[in-house]
C-alpha cells in the first residue's frame, strides 16, 4: 500500500479541500461535503492543486495507514465530483422491488415483504422491465455508505449455489454447484 500513499491526489476544478484541527479532512464539491478523520501519524498537505500524504517512518503500520488514508480521501474527491453508483439484481421467480422515496419494499420469496429504509443520503431507484430481473440502483456521494447498504440488501437473500437465486450485484458471477446425483 505504500506506493499508493506516495501518489498525490489532483484536486479537480470546483473542489475545495481543507485540513482542520485533529487531522480532519473536509472535501466540498458540487455534489456535497464529506469529512474523513486521518490518523495523527499521517501528515496531510494541500498545495498547488494537489494533496500530499507523508508518513513519519517505514513501519508496517505507518505504511498501511499511508496508503489507506490516501485512498479514502481520493474516494471523497471522486464522490463530491462524480458520485458513486451500485446496482443490485433480484434473480428468482416472484422476486420484486418497489420504492416510495427512500422506503424499499422487497418481495424475496419469504412469507412476508421486507420493508427496508435506505439512509436519506442515498438516492434509490427500482426498475422492473418485462422479461428481465428487477434492478435496484443506489446512488450517492459516500462510497462506504453505498457499499454498506448494498451489502445489507444482498444479505437479505444471498445467491444460493444451486440455481443462483437471490440478490446479487449486477455483473457478479455466482459459481454453481452440481445438484445431487440421479438414482440408479
């Protein structure tokens, strides 16, 4: 990870980055504002449209933190400029998804529908085209929050290994197992 930490982050047009007390980095852009607390050992410096990260020693912990915080701040910059998006696909007979605002109503083969409240920081859309699987799209500026909510939705009905039914990320490959062997 130390090689990632050595790379600087280019600050795009319209984005301001400030380092406050207690080593908290604040990134403001057209989509919003995000904050990230940085370990006290890592030094953050903003100059000439670039953000630089330096570590005090070559200890394993410092090298790991160096790359980690550089990657986290790079995700903040990308989030406030472009945003992030994650799509989930419902595969199974009768699986449905509908939303009203940030309330998601899922029919996943249980005896009851699952009502899931998505955090207000995220925008959720559902689409259900005839002949295709329902798709849930999560959009927002916080990569960590999108990943956490998507993982929670996926955990409601993980893809099973025999038929592949369940909630999965679009493009995710589920390895299928062979069924039980036929009788003699």
